[in-house]
């Protein structure tokens, strides 16, 4: 963000936020470009999306300008590791649930999620994961009767 | 229908074994999760939302509201004992609640919070029962233009009163509106912004957005700023109030309730604004304001009553107008829509059993909460000792199972994960996710009303200003924006001049 300071940007967060909005506006416009706009009397499916894209772009532009004029404020530290690891844990669950069942999915995604923290203790985590798998089966499948495969479907068929 | 026969109908619907159980389960589970630091009502509700999907509509709403006020109560317990607010509306409770706990008066603080909340909850629920039906009847006469402008007003107020930058909040609303457009357009049949994915042809599932933006992103942010916790669990002290404490706190509870009832109705107000204002009022009225921050019981009694009153009052715009006053109510609307209930002024008239059943269950639920909270305080305290390193993987698992069970769709679990990352990025860019969900749930309704208004007026946009009610709503919205922007612009201008 030194570069930002060199360019006279006082609020790097707002610069980035504004650019993200501009990009999103462009994306929304692009995705709806093939839909007719229609008229005010009979709005086409492209009318509202384009309106939104223009408004978002305007705010994005405003933020980019404000980033140079507003009261200076530093960029907060980004430590996206936790967010990414948590998302991966969810993703693993999603990929495994239908192929390997709830028990396997739990035993993979819980330890994976735990990696997002900084202080994980292997033995404790191991016991906790097993408990979580049991509780998940008992509460969600047997208790609440939700249709979730417990074991790999290949085994039961 | 008058309130007595309404309540009779409602209690008839709410006092079935199933619904009582759901009310209890919701309150208990809500408190269980809400008591954990760093997990507020929205995160709790999003996480537990899928549990309610297999229920019939009234049962689902009863359980969800139970989860909501359970989480709210749980948040206050945490604020008092741990000095770590689970959510923004408990921030104020920390100020005097935690000092009280340190002085060994945690019991008194917890008792006054619970009793104040109970009083506020019951009063505001009765107010809802008294006035909501006539308000809804009034709203039924609104034309499409009026409804559109009212929703604009609601969104503007919600963004103006929200924390942080106004421009960014509006951007989030717009983004929410855009997300709401994804999928098949009812009027033309065009499938918009689905990226060619058949899973998105009916729109982005609400659960994925709620779980991702609120639960997952919240956990990620918590992990990022993991701080130390200071649990006061040695002695909670007597779980009752002395005569002096009772005399001191009673007027504060009354004032808090009144403030909460009024401020809670305003979109964007809700529980947080009410508790802040109540604290300021109590401090102003106190004979010795210096006690505040040192464990003044009014500083707990007032805001706690206000925040529960506000939480209950925010159901009023939801049930009478179909407009969510805050993100929690947006989650509520999302749940209603999934259950096939179209939120709006017609609900009370068309489904009196649903409305009055919910009102009755709120009365029952508030009572249940006191029963769950106070005697079991030891359980909640021991729950606070469970280390976060074990809690959050459990939350992630809960999110994953919950999202999957809605539609048995692995795709949606992945989508929720994606929204978790998006949510983290948005927070880091100082975008609040709350206005986004408001826009998301209001978007389709606004588009529909605007289209209808324009068809009636033959394409004249001026209909929005010529319809008197609509004009009033829009001018209030404009006024609200100006009052916020003007001082800020002046400040920026002066700062620039100084440089």
C-alpha cells in the first residue's frame, strides 16, 4: 500500500472498495447486456439490472475520489487464511457428503476447519472430531430425521 | 378481530405440544449458541435457520423467533460475565454489567437483565397485538407507488442509522438488490445472471448467503482478532435484587421499554439504537452520573429492557408491512418466503392463526427464557469455558449440515463457502453485510411494486411524487439522507480548507 500513499491516496480501503464496486458494476452490466431494457411503461428484464449497475458504478467512483480527499486512514491488516481454510472445510463437506456419507465428511471437515485457528491440539481434536461425528448422526439423522447419508452410499447399496 | 379473541386464537395455536416444544427448543438452542462470545443473533439464526425448514409455517416462525430472542438473552449473559459482547446491542450492557460482575454482583446484573427483558418483551408484544392489525389494515390501502416509496424509505433509514459509511451501506443495498435479481424473471421468463448454472435459475438460495456472510465470515473475523477473554465465573452472587436495586432499576426498565418500543419500529433502529439511547438517557437522568461505568444497575436495567423491547418492536414493520427493520428481520422474511408465506400487510387478515400464534408464542417464549436463563446460569457459565478452538469447527459443521439439509444440495454448501470468503472480503473493505440482506429480500418486492406503479401510471415516473403518501415517504427519506450527509460534507470541506 506504499504505492497508494505515493499516488496521494489517503484511504486505501476506500480506493480498493471503490474499485471492487466498479468491477461489480461492470460485471452486472455485462451479464445483463443481452436483455432488452424496455421502457418505463413496460420494463424489460434488463432495466433494473442496468440501473443498479450505473448506481453501483457511481458510488464506486465516489469512493475512489473520496479515497484521495477523505481523512487519512490506514489499511487494516488482511489475514484471509482463516476465511479460506473455513471455506475449504465447508467445500470438503460438500464434496464428501454424497460420496462418502456424513461420518467421513465430518471427520474431514472438522479437523480441516480447526486448522483455521492457531492453537489446535491433536489429541483433543481427534476425540472432539469423533464426538462431533456421533452427535451429528444422532441429532441430525436419527433425531431430526433429515435425509443425509451416514455411510458411503456404495456400502449400503 | 380484537386483541382478546386474537390472543385466544393465538394461544390455541401456540399451546399445542409441538409448538410449545418448538418455542422451548428455539429459545434454548438460541441461548446455547448466543451465549457463546462472538456469535450474535444474526449468526445464530443463519446457522440454525435450516433446522426450521422441515416444519410447518407457524412452527418454523415460532422456533425462529425463539432462536432470536434466545440469542439476544444469551448475548447479555455473555456481556455481563465475559465482557465480550456477542453482538452490537450488548455492547452497552458490558459497560456496567461487567463491572457489576467484577464486584461479585453478577447475579443482580443477570437478574435485572432477565426481568427487565421479560417486562419489555411482554409489554411490546401486547402493543404489537393491539396496534399491528389496524396498522396492517391501513397499509392494505397503500397503492403500488406508496409501497415502493415506503420500501425505499425503509432501506434508506436502515442504511442511514447503520454504523459506518452511508455510501458503502447504500452500495451494499444495491448489491443485495442485484443478488435478488439472479434467476428467472417472473415477468419475462429471462434467466438473469445465473452464470449458466441450473442451480441458480431459481435465484441464489437465501440460506447460502445468510450462512456465508454472517456465520462463516463472522467466525473468520473472530479468528483473526482472537483476543483474551476474561470470564468472571467465580461467584455470580445472589440471583435476585435487593430492595434498593429494585427501586433504582424499575424506572429505568420502564423508560427503556418505552424507548425500545418506539425506536425498534424504525427501520435500522432495532435493538442496538434503543440500547444506546437508553444508556445515554439513564446517565443523563442519574443524580450521580459518575457511577456509570462502575457498575450502576440502571446502566444494565435500562439498555437491556430497551434492547429487548426494540427486538420485539422490530417485528411490527415485518408483520404489518412486510418490511424488515434490520438484518435479523430480513432473515425472518427469507424464512417466510421459503415457507411460501408472502410477507406484507395481508398476512394478519389472511392468516390470523399465524399472526396471533406468533404473538402468543412470544409471550410464552419470553417467560420461558427467564426460566431457562436464571436457574441454569451455572450451565451457561460452564459453556463459556469451552475453548473457542473447539467451538468454531463445530459451528462450521453445523453450517455445513444445515445448508446441505435444506435441499440435499452439495452445490449449496459450496456456494455458502464462497459467500463466506466474499463476506470476509466485504468486512475487510468496511462494507457491512446487513444492508445487503435487506436489499436482497426487499429487491423482488420493490421491483414488482415499481413495475405495477408504472403500468398504472402509463410509464410516468412522476407517479412516485404525485401520489401524496408516496411523496411523503420519499421526502422523509431525502431528509434523512441530507441530515446525515450535510455535517459530514461540511467536516470534509473544513478539513480540506485547513490543509
